[in-house]
C-alpha cells in the first residue's frame, strides 16, 4: 500500500502526504473489511490478517518518517480505526455506546477485529466446544433417552459415558446449543476472556441478536453445518478425551499394532508414572 523507500527518504510536502493518506480512503477500508467479513468462515483455511494491526503499522511508519504532518496522520489513523469498528458492528449487530478514548481506540479495534473477523472460525468453534463442556449436564437432560445414539468408537475413546453420549449425539447437541439465548457479554467471554469482554462491552452495545445472527446461522445453514459439527466434535475429543485410551494401540483400532517394542514399552512406563 505504501512505498517504503519513499517513506524512508522523508515525507515533507502536502502533496506527498495527501497522496499517501488517499491510500486509506473510506471506500478502500470499507471494501477491504467487508470482503474479510464475507469470508470469515474458514474451517479448513488459514486465519485472515488483522487489518487494524496492518493498517496502523503502515500509518505509524508514515508518521515516523513525515515532517510536519503528525496531526493529519494521527487523525487518519483514528478515522480508520473508528470506521473498522463501525463496519464490523454494522455487520454483526452492535454499535459504539460511549466515547472511546484515543489510547483505547487501537486495542479495542484490534480485539473486535480479531474476535469477529480474523480469528472468527477458531474462536467460534472453541466457544461451542467449551460451552458444551461447561454445560454438559444440562445439555444431556435435553436429549431424550430413546433418541440417544451410541457407537463402539466412542466407547473405545471414553470410559466416561456422558462424554460418549455427547460425542455420538453431536448433531442433537448442536441443535440444543442453537436454541440458546446468549447475550453479548457472555458471548465475548467465551470467545476470549472475561477481562476482554468487560473491556469491549464498556464501549459497545448490541443492536441485534448477535449470537443467533452470526453464530447459530452456521449451525442452521445446510452448507456449513457439517463442517461445524465435524470441527466441534474433533475439538471436543481433544479437550475431553482420556488420552491414554486414544494413543494405546489396544484400544484404538486406527493405530498400527506392529510398533517397535521399545516404543510400546516406553508408552507403558509413562502410564505407570502417571
């Protein structure tokens, strides 16, 4: 976006600074952020770049090498950050609720973009997984006993029957989770931390049902539900599995039993130490 060689030589004229700041036009920012939001669901791809970090880095570089234009550059940086927050908020269903101090603008924008755009998929899947683990007892009560499915594979993974029921009936579990009423502070807490949620929610407020509009939609959409359920099931196993059962060739049929004897002995010694 910026010619770094030119920046290093020093930026001193009004024309130079105007030309550079024009690269950060409202249209360019809006198009870039909306395109990223559109493709935020990436279950098998790399996470998206964090544009607040990238754009601020470029503007800080201009600021460092400019002469007599600090105020214009700082104002442009603040405009970019506010615009990003507003674009993400408009797409997800929240708005700025109170004036954001200058020193809080960048961390707020960075976190909002990280949670809702650049790391959206990972955080959403982790949220579903952790919510299921935290509320497993209540979720199990909603599953009708006569509708419970049990597989031989889950029995080999788990000694804990409840874990096995969740694993085998993940479609029913996700249907239950889709019907929940989760407000913005709790949602952001699951997507990050309580401290981060308190910080973000001190400056924004919901204008729509963010959970149903932006998260449940991936469970109810036939084109994405299979990817979500597969990923949540995998993360659930990672988080809850009795690891010895999975790595033990006697209980996992997918492990080659013809392993070198030294490796088997070493695994047994590790279990004894535990």
